C-alpha cells in the first residue's frame, strides 16, 4: 500500500506545485499584464483634422487637403524600376538613393518617409503602378488648403513639429503639424483639437493584424474648433491688390469693436506656396529675400515716424491740458523760429494766422510746434510736461505692445524725460530741443497698427478697443477681453479735430480721398526717412502716409495706409485708403481711373535706387 | 451483460476525458482564429482535423469496450513482439521519448521495484541540479553529511548495520557530482544546455533561446484570475508563443480563461491520474493492473513535463498535453489507452 501512496503523493505533489506556480504567475505578479500589453497592443494616435478658418462674413479662407507621404519598409522592398519612380515623382535618382539608404539605416522593419507631401494628382498616377514597388505605400496626411489665398501674414503657416518642440510639449508626435505664425500659432490649441487613440493587435513580427477588442478601448479625438476671423476677405484681397509692387502696409479697424478688417503687408506671398513638396524651397526663398522682406509684417512690425497725422494727437493733448483752445491762433511765416537761429519751415504763406481748425487741415508745422511748446512749458518744468505728454500717448496705445492676438509686434517708441535726460543731460533740454516730436518727425516711432488704433480712438471720440483678429460669439467673454480703453481726453475736444480732419479731405491736402456720398475724415503725412548707405546717413524719398475714418458720424472703418518712399501722403496712401473705404462701405468702387492708377502703379524703381550704387535724386 | 457494462463503466474518467478534449478543441480553435469564422468540420485547418479525430475516437469507444479483456492479455505477446523495435527510439537523441519510457517507473514501482533505486534516482537528479547551481565541492560535502546523518539514525535504531552500502553511496555521490560538469558540457548538446541554463536562471535571455519560455510566462501571467476571454488573448492572437496549438496549448488556456481555466485543467488531470491509480489497485490480476499503472504513468509524465515546461519549471521538452494539444495521432492513441483502461475497469468483476 505504501507504494500506492508514494505514487498518489507524487501526482498530488506535482499538482500542488503547479497550482502554487499558477497562483504566483496569474494572481500575485502583475507585471505580466503590462508586458503583454506592450508586447501585443499598439496604441496609435488619431488626429482630428485642423480647424477651419472663416472670414467675418463666413467665407471659408483656410481648409484642409490630403497629401500623401510615400513610405517604404526596407525589409519588404525588392529591386524595382528606379527610373520610373523618379520620373513619376519628378525627383532625382541620387535623392532617391540617399533616402533609401537612410531608411535602411533607420530600421529594416519600420516604415520611413521617402518623399514628403506628394499631391493627390501625383499620387493618383503612381498609385495604380504601386504594385511594381513592393514595400512602398502611401500614408495620408492633411495639410492646409488656402481656399482664398490671402492674408498669409495674418494666418501664419503650419509645419511639422521639430524634436525640440516635442521635448518641450510631449503631447506632440513626430510628423504632427504645428502652427508656426499668426493665427495658426496663437490659436494652436483650438485649431489642433485633442488627439484620440486607437488600439491595434500586433503579431510577433510587430505587424498590425487588426483592431484590439473591436475598438472598445479606442478614445475618440476631440474635434478641433473652427475660427472666424474679423478680416473681411474681399477687403483684404482688394488691399493686397492695391499694394502690389509697393512696400508698406494697410491696417483697417472697425472702431466700435476693435475688429481688424484688413491687415495688408506688401510685399506678401501666396500662402499656398508653403504647402506641399516645394515648401522648403519656397520658404528659404522668402527667408533669404532680405531686401523686400516678404516675411516681415509691415503692418505690425515696421516702426516708422508717424509724421503729420501725429499733429492731431498733439492738438488733442493741447486741448485737454488747456495749452490751447479751439480758438487759439498762431501765426506762421513760411515757418517760424522755434529757438535762436533755429527755423522750422512750413508751406503756409507769409503772415498766415491759423486757428486750430485751419492748423489741422493746412497741416501747419508752426501751429503744432507752438502747441507742443505750450504743453511742455505749461508744466512746472519740461521733464514733467514731457512725461504728462507721454502718458497721454501711452493711453492712445502708443509706445507699447497693443496686446492683439497675433504673436508678433513692435512697441514703437514714445520718448519721455528719462530718455532725454540720458541723451542730453538732466535739465539741459527743453521744448525747442525736442520740437520735432510736435510734427511726428522726432524720436517718436509708431507701427501702422498703432496708428490705425489711434485713428479708431479719434473716430470713437475718446476711446479705443484693443484691435483683434478673431470674432467671439460669447458676448460676456468678448466684453471682458475687449473693454473700452479711455484715452483720458474729453470727447468735446474731438469735435474741432474731427472737423479739421474732415476739411483735410474736403479742401485740404487729401482732396483726392473724397468719396461721393461719404464724409471721410483723414490726415496725410509725408515722412522724411533715412538709411545708412555704405556707412553714410542717406535720405530717401519720403514715406507716403494717410490715416482716415469714415463716415464722419458713427464711423464704420478707421484706416492707416503706409507706402514706403511714396513721397506725398496724397500721392499713394490717401488714394489707396479712399478706395479701401469706398470698397468697404459701398461694396464697389466708382472711380475706376483711380483704382487703375493704384493697382498698376509701381514703386520698384524707387526701391532700386539705393541698391543701384549710383547717386540718385529723391522726392521726385 | 451489455446493459450492465454501461453502468459499470468508470463514468468519472470518461467525463474528465470528454471535458479535456472539449477544452482542447475550444483552445485550438482560438489559436487558429483570425477575425473570420472557421468551419469546425473543415479538414483544411487544425481545429477541423482535431474535431474529426475526436469523432473517430468516439466511434472506436464502443468497439474497444465490447472486446473481451482476455483478448488484450493474449494479444500482448504479439504486440510486444511487433512493437519491441519501437523501444529503439530511446537510442535517438530525443529527450521526449526517453522521458515517456522513463515514466513507466510507476509500473515498476508498483510491481516491486526496490524503493532504494527510486530514491537513488531522485538523489542523482537532485545532485545533478545542485551541482549545476553550486560548486561540486559543496554538493559533495552536503551529500556526505546527509549520508552520515542517516547512517547515524539507522545505526541507533538497528543493532547490526553494514557500513559498505553507505561508503559505496558516499563514493558514488562524490564521483557523480564531480562528473556532472563533464556530462553537462560534453555529452549534452547545446540545446539541452541552453534549456537547463534558462530554467535554472543561469542565463537570462528573452529574445533568443529563452524567448519561448518568456513569452509563455507572459501569456500565462497576463491571464489573471478570470482571463481575457474566449478569442481575446492578445498573446495568442499575435502568435507570440510558438507551437501554441500543440505543445504550448496550456498558455492559451491560461491566457484566455485565467487562473480559473488553468487550475481546472491541472485539477482535471490530477483527478484522472489519481482515479486511474486508485482503480488500478482493485484489479486482482497483474496484466490489467500493470496496464492501468502504465496508463497513469504515461498521463503523469506528459502532464508534468508539458505543464511544467510552460510554467518554466521543467526544461523545454517537446511533448504534448494529452487530450488537449492539437495532434490527431496523440489524441487517438491516448483515447485508445483510456478506452482499454475503461474496458479492463468495467470487466474487473466479470
């Protein structure tokens, strides 16, 4: 009997051994489940398609289009007709060989990209012959499609994330698109949405053999948000057309809301060239054009002397500070001596007596120099007067970033007493020293969007709303994000100034900007400017500037036009601004002759002058 | 009498047999499954073949049962004569066959094998394994100490004790433990050495030679308590475990049915083996008893080596899990063995 027990106990002992082992493996150790998941399950991200971008009237500006990356898995590849492939995709055999070698070095089993972003037309031709190329396949991707190819400077562009960005933000995967500039960058999170995941069952060769658990564990991606811009696509397109072959910018704002209607920079580029296979080549061409600087947004980043339009602000500050009243009269004798031996020229005739209204529409240098002197001298000392003057300008949004929703910008510059104390010596300067500020030619620098913004503040008679580029449907959010910014100048002081600006267009320097049936208020500017040419300060042809708003009562549009080296404000800037206003308010332009002149006019000759290496004349 | 035979049949064994074959069929189906329905009776795929072999086995059941037990007894000499050359397979360098024959020690043990030889065998295996793990010097010292202690105990209990067997034993142990390394390095082939090294943890390698055992453990371990469910085993679907429908079928069971499934299979086998062993003892004649012990022994060796292998307790030896693994001849052979056992058992009293 003992032998039977031995045999039974061997059997039972083995069973016990197995049960203990099973208990530890299956019930106590948890590591195996994780290993098994890594082993056999592949988690693949699903990207929501990038959000669409519309203009203020609901016109689709930016959509998405499929492109195809040609991929290869080296292990599955075999000898193929390289000539045919290179011809179909029009790229060189060397390039193909380099890419294939790279792919092999990277991994024999994992896919590598051979050709990026093949357009769907090219793909269609190759797709039906793809059976001849074992191991090759197309991987679909979506990139931007600019339905209306405008406003590249506002929209920005997208490109694949780089490894550095992935390190900073781990939610990005290699090959994913990221917004690089403009709206695409500012609203990256909304436009991108949130990616989801799909789980796949892998086999022992790391190949996907189907979805895992019929996709029960898959997480749906959170769809991206569409964005409605404040831009008016028609106006933007028109502005870009008017600015062709010129350099400069147009900024148009709706004064009552601060919504930017158009932001034109010239020269510009077609956003569609930064999509697809030629992207890299085109982008470096844009980047390397350091003369015309197509990537430089002149509307936001170019700091110019504001010129004569700045006189309007000095008039308002003078009124508020009681330095002048609307009836104050200053005399002008083709200019005036602002200090001993220092004469500032003006185009007024000898013996002219100007009141404020006349001073504005005649753009009298003497009038505003004297006003400016009174502002500074009215205070206890020049320093205090200067700082008070500066604080008014700051409240007009000058001298600092405006805080709009695009990632680039410039502060401009409004000098204060500390600046002049450093440049001269404390107490060693007074109004005559800094008199150029009175006519917008001194140390003051503004960007076109800042000028458009103070024009909007004048149109609103005393306040502005921060310019912005996207429309919000949520009224509460909109009001909290974009409150009224008071300029600190009483609205009663605006009437004379606005009347003066109206007169500028009616009978003054900008008669060309007059539009039948619309009361336009404006102010021209002709700004001296200098560059360093071969180490010498050289004066170039003046910049042509115009600020305007219309209609006079209840304004719908405030606009600034800046044309580099265009000479008189009335020669280029005023007509362009006038056409823009007419286009926006009337929907069509009656003055075909003016439109033709602006559309076809080119300043290229002017821009070539300093580069020619020969002596040249300016202001012709 | 024929009616009575049905009642005298060992129903429990038969039920366990049917359960094991069904478990086998379900899991073979799962290993071959790939998102599309497989037709059960299609001979093209493993599950179909296994199914038809099962059907054939069941058809043989009544035939085998109605044969008179004497028939096997009388025929045994003829069968022995015919099948004796099969024993030559032991000369082949195949560990599986050797182990199967070694398994017959159950019979020998029952029919009068000296227990000391059995213990000696166990001792040698222990010395072999310990010497691979530790220095032969330490193993020798431990063996000598153990033998001296047991000599002391026996001497205390019995007046007259011969020293010779103990001295012989001591010499044998020392000699053997020092020759283990020679046997291991010179007589074993590399694959055997690899298997031992992996099992004893002397080498860790989850990609090359240790791949099987590692993937097998992952499959079993990831099953958890209740498993991933029928057709949902990710290791099984991905084909990570080689030979999963044959030798490694236990990993599929463990992964998809969890601890519940795997322990059930272990318990079913234990119950069947114990039942055969207990029933075998009731035979009054030697032949059926020896046969039943032989059958239990076959079952045990296959059960122990196969499941031990998937659990990483026994070096890899390619033998199937009886009734469960895919393999028509294996299923047919084990079914016939079981049916003959049932025949003997049912006719015990007649």
